[in-house]
């Protein structure tokens, strides 16, 4: 692929890896932050390969190029309306999950961000109690043929 000399080879290498992962169904969405010059090369390739994308301004000198499955790109486009650091805890969680980040780590991150925003936290479930299932035991006893 011919590219301007100011396009970082590392960005192109990571981009190619993300395209490979998308083609194998490993993740539905990818996002790269790059210069405007690099984005031209990346967007041209996405158009040529028929991959859905959205370009989001990260700051005056950098762009986020979000690309992948059309529904995932459209979902991200709808909530990427400002800087990533200003995303709500819910939108930050959704973006992380769409990008294929570890689910448990995204849950922890969501809980931390929502706690910082003042949301009430429930971090542990009540202890399981055998008496809490008495209704289930009675139902199985009354209808043993329906128990699975």
C-alpha cells in the first residue's frame, strides 16, 4: 500500500492487525487514534474493503477512526459526541465491550466510574440461603414430572 512518508508504520501495522481480527470475528469494533494524515490512508483502505467506519475528532491534531461491523460502528457513532474522557460510565462500558476489552475489567471500571459519579453501589449479593428456595422445593414435590 503506497502511503505518505509521514504516516507512522506502527499505526499501519496495528491497523492491519485490527482488520485481521475483524475479518475473523474476534471483535465487532476497532478504534485507532492517529494523525489526520494517517487517517486518510486508513479511511481509503476501509472504503476499498467495504468496512464501515466513523471518524471522531479526538483533539485538534488527532482523530479516532472507529471501524468494524455496521451496527457496532453506528452504536459507537451515536454516543461518541465529545472527548472520550467525557463519556458517561455506561457509554464507556459499552465502548470497551464493543472494542473487545476484558468483560470483568470493564465491569470493574464501570463500577468505579459510576461510584465516582455518585451512583449507589451493590458490590455483593446476599448470602444464598436454603430457605429461600423452599417454594421451588414445594413446586418440584408437587410436580415431579416437570422437574428438570
